[in-house]
C-alpha cells in the first residue's frame, strides 16, 4: 500500500504529536522505530500515524460539538462545567492521548465560539 505523506501538510501545526514507548525483546540493545519512505520515526510520529491520529481526533471534535450543545442544558447553561465534564469523559475513554484530548476540547470551544477561561475547565 502506497502511503501519501503529502497529507501530513493537512494536519494543523498545533496538533499534538507524541512518541509512544516501545519495547523489543532480546539481550542486545534495540530501538523501536517505524520506517516510512526511507526515513525512520519514533513510534507514533511517522506521517501516516500522525495523519491517522489527526483523523480520529478531528472526528471526535466534530462529535463533541453537538454533544456539548446537548449537555449544556444539563449543567444549567454553565459552559465551563459542561466542558469540564466532557473533557473528563473524553480522557476516561482513552481513545487518544491527554494532549490530544485537550486539543479536541480547544477545537470544540472554537467551533462553539464559547468565551470561557481554559483554567476553569482544564485540570
């Protein structure tokens, strides 16, 4: 399967990219690396992995917008409490890294055009 590494340019610069820990069995020292297009990357940082992670997070952000709109009534119009609860649930799912969860919630705030202080909803 040919990978299109040109799509990496569609990933926003502020999207968090985190290397994953890897372990390789054996007595000799080893490094876990991903080879892509003749280049080596730490696991989680290759262009195809970043593109895939961004696709998942972008999809989650688009789902979280209507979710937060619905939950706003449950929190009596308190946007910060709504965001805090949504973030807590998103972090608990473990679908992406913590940094990516915070990035998703920033996208949600931007999409909803909510004027909220991040210090009040981010733990």
